[in-house]
């Protein structure tokens, strides 16, 4: 009797899981709230266990120890990464919130696809902000809880970025390397050019920019063209792109609050 | 009912610890890591049987799904670990369980979870890092063989202490 009721409970729970999975795939309501609840419950634990937690919680009582710690921190890797981020030419003029990666999801077979940052709604982070490192684009904020936020990385299956390629500014889009006719190995992105344009090996790939600068502002480095595919039947050229940021060694990143262009564009008059 | 609550508390705490540790460790190292949640599910399922093992796997999987940054698709880890709990629970034996059998059940559960992950990657269009997947599977099988007997002994001791 107990065994049947347990089996019934299992079936009900499995059915509930399948329904929630379907809702998440279809983009229905509720999945985002569930992720936010998970972030609110477990995010503080991850922040507490993060590598920089002890340095951040410095007490005012031990001033001398604090000075020594400051000197130590100034020489540390994080300080160098933060300085590199502040001095990156692509980011000149833009405002960002510095953040650290506190959790990396490697549950899938694809390596890291999502990471957790130690910034949340209380710091002014909202979904669809872009996340950058000194070398270029990292990803996009997809879930926010009070103390942490989750970032979908460039190259994951659900993220496609509109880009310009090379000096000519050929338009295209960059997505997961496994999408499209060529199954590229992990760590390579797939570039599809929208029309017959010239794409050469070594061309820089930068973001095209979105309306209002969200999720992606224009001109951020995504990567460089590694190999142009030779497929005679294809109407549009495709290429593999090596990401500018090493996504496996992410530590200090910035959440972009506003893009570089803050002054409104002035209308110009044609003189022809 | 003091005994079930004690073992239940132990199991939930170890599950939570395993889920948090795997996410935080991944942020600190680039090395391939074994699945830390699976040994807990396998040990519990070997002790309680298939249907309760599947429920334990489902709960552990939801923890993995909701632990930030979470799974790409919510519910996938829950279903995979439920399947692993079902398989491990089917391997329950009365009396003393030989080490070889525990290692075999752990390996079977690890293969179930890895196969499921590859299927999820194929369905969602995510790239597969074959060498990393292979190394992680191997590490998980070894960790299951080492950790599952220890966890089973802990649960036995807790059960005896209560009675």
C-alpha cells in the first residue's frame, strides 16, 4: 500500500517536472520566477564561498591589517584584471559594474554555458544587459535574483549575436558552433554572413549593436575569423570564429550599464 | 518518526553540499571535475530501492537545475538524476552488498546521466567536448566506487543509532 502511494508520488513529480521543462523550452511564464527563486535561495551561499569573499568583508577595526591587505590586493590578479577592464579601448566612455564570477555551470556536455556573477537586482542589474571582459564580449544577463545574476555565455546554444566582420563591415550573425551545417568543435563559434560578402581569415568580428544598446552595444569585440568554409553550394559564406575572451578562465568581468555613445546624434543636412 | 527524519536530513544536507561545491569548484578550476551529486543519489537509491531512489534523484536534480547559474533547460538534470536513481535503486540487494556490485551500479548510473546529457546537447544544438565528457565520466565512475560505500555506511550507522 505504501509502495503504491510512493509510486504515485513519483509519477506526479515526474509529470510536474516534464510540464515545467516544456514551459521553459516554450518560453512560458513561471520559469524565470523559478530561476530567480533558486538564485535568491542559493546565490548568497555561492557569494559567501566565492574566492574574493574574505577580502571583501574587511572590518574597520584592524586598520593596519587593512592597509597591508590593500597593498596585497593592489598587486593581485583581480586588481590587474580590473585595471585592464577599465582601460580597454572598446569600453572607453561606457559605464559598467565590476563583478566576479562566483559559479560556473558545467552540467551539460558543452562545457561552461552559463555563469553566476556576484551582482544582483540590488546593484541595479537587470536582464538583457551585456557582460564584457577586457578582451571583448562575454555574454548577456538572462536571470536576476536579489544578490546574484546568471549570464548566458557567447557560444551557448541559445545565444545569437548580430555582428560586423572585417574592415568592410559585412553583416552577419554569430552563434553556437554546433548549429549550422558544419559541426564545429567546442570553443569555436559559427559565423553566417547575411549576403555574399568577403570574409577573410583574421578579420575582426565586432557586435552590430541593438536598438537602444540593449542587449548588445555596437563595436564590442566578439572574436576573429579562424577559417572560412569552402562550400561551393552555399549561397552565403560561413566561417568559424575564435572567441576573443577565453570563457574557461573568466574571473573579473563588467556588466555594461550604458554604451559608449551617450550624446544624441545630431541630424546632418545633405549638401549635394 | 525520528529515524527517517535523521537520514532524510543527512541526505538533503549532503545533496545540497554536493550541488553547491560542484558549481563553486567549477568557478575556481578549469580541470575536469567528477559529478559530485551522483554518488549521493546512488548511495541513497542503493539503500532505499527504485521508487524512493528515483524521488531522491529527482530532488537532487532539481537542486542542480536551480542552483545558479542553473541548467540551460530547467528540469533536464531532474529527469536525468531520477533515471539514475531508478537504475541504482533497481540494484539494491538484501544484506551485505559486495564492493564490485556497488562499483558496477555506480558506473551504470554514471553512463545513464552522461548519455542523457549528450542527448540534451544534441537536441539543444550545443557543442560537445568529447575528451572532457570522457574524462568526467571516468572520474565520476571512480568517485562513485570510492564514495558510495562510505555514504552507505554513514546511512546504516544513522539508521542503527536511531533504532
